[in-house]
C-alpha cells in the first residue's frame, strides 16, 4: 500500500487520522485567529524584520546596500564591485521568488550558486524587476536588498548542491511544533525552496537529527545530484536554532509563525527570514501531520500562559521528540 503522501487520492478520514492539515484548516484554525493583521509588516517587510532582529540581539546577515529607486541602480556596478559574493532579494517577496544568490566572480561577470554566469546588465535588470514589484506580495513596488552571502556550515554544505541549506521551524504561540532542513539541488538553482525542486528533510526536535526526506513528494535517502546520505545528519548548533526561532514570537507577536535560519560556518545559526504564512510541505518532510502537535500546543498555551522561551522549547522537545518512533509506523 502506498504511503499517504504518495497517493493522488486520499480520503479526508485518512488525512485526519494521520493529523495532516490543509490550507483551509491552517488559515481558519491557526493562522487567522493567532496572527493580528497589525503585526504582519514585521515579517512581510524584510528590512523591518532585520531591524527588529538586530534589536533582539539575533544574528542576521550583514546588509550591504538597499536600492530604493531605478535611478540608484546606475551606481549598482560600482557598489557591487566591493563584494565577491552577495544575495539580492526583494524586501517584500515571498516563497523565495526574486532571490538571486551570487557566489563569485569571473572577470567582470557574476557566478550564480548554480554555476550560471550573469553579466552586470543582467544583475541590474533583476534588481529593476524587484523595484517594479515583479516578486513582491500583491505586485506593489519594492526595494532591492543586497546582503551578505552566508557561508554554510561544512557538515550541511556537503548535502546541498551549491546553495546554503536552511532550517525552517514552525511554531504556535512560541512553541516549536515541527522543523525541517531544506537543501538545494541542481534543479532548484541553488535555492532551498521545495516548490523549486529543493529537498525537504524532517528533523527530530529532541536530537536535531534528520529523520526523513522528500523530493518532489517522493521519499529519498540520498541527494539526487551529490549521492550523499540525507538521514541521520545532526544540525550543528541545534539548541541555538530552536532558541533563535522561538524568540521570533516575542519579536513579532505572531502566534503562528515560521522561522528560517542558516547555520553559518563561523557565526552559527543566523536568522534569514520570518514567515507569517509558512507552507505545509513540512508535514511531508517529517512524514507526520501537524494537527496533533498544534492541538497539544493550544492546550498547553491556554493552561499555562506567559511561559518563557526556554520552557516552551522544553515542552516541545518532551512532547514531540518521541514521535520519531511513532512516525515510523506509517512510513512503511
């Protein structure tokens, strides 16, 4: 019998039994009741997120420059000449759209994480598209951020094709509910977004080790381009990853939240982005539904309001870490 995430047609009763939630349930039960509209700007505008994270003392990528107008792009070549590697991204983008990762130079040209070479005119054109709102939420005008390209920890870099892998943690009321590692492939062009062809790898909250992986919805144990093992890998600085992710709740006031971090070789975990509408593919990566975990967190948060970040992490580790064995039951 095929696993539930491999079948085109799955009965609602089966999804309910496995605790799998869809977008309607996510929005109606967890997102809308817990995320006040006035707080959305704290995560929808990445410049605002950076300032807030800095105030909280959280590690973030260094911001090199911000282009606000088309006129300012005339100086782009001169400004970028100071950096061999960098990331250009829209301040109000989502889903990884519009993120351009430059890993090096070849003469006067730029080399993307995938190895593709771009001219300075092409990089400038990409920034122009960002300013025009091509990648922003709602298509509104945007600004182009240029920030440092994070050097991924060597243990994680071994399982990602060119791009830096990132960790996503989904939280409710500041309690970690589920986590996954997203690693780039040749197809994803060095980016860690699953819908662009990256691999999602579930992480056990207790141990920080990878437990299950999916690529385009199929279970995998090795990277398709690198042939490296994906299961049983420890995420360096795991305790710090959970701490920084959990503090995103205090920083934003958003009850339902996703935190994306990259583990830098020197600095350790670095906050890349916070997301008020994190997707649900994390359930596939973990081969476990979110509903049962979110229900436990709801009960805990109601019974014990005002719990600090450390105790919230301890609760999640105690409540969900043992589900690794339970998940094995329906992976087979």
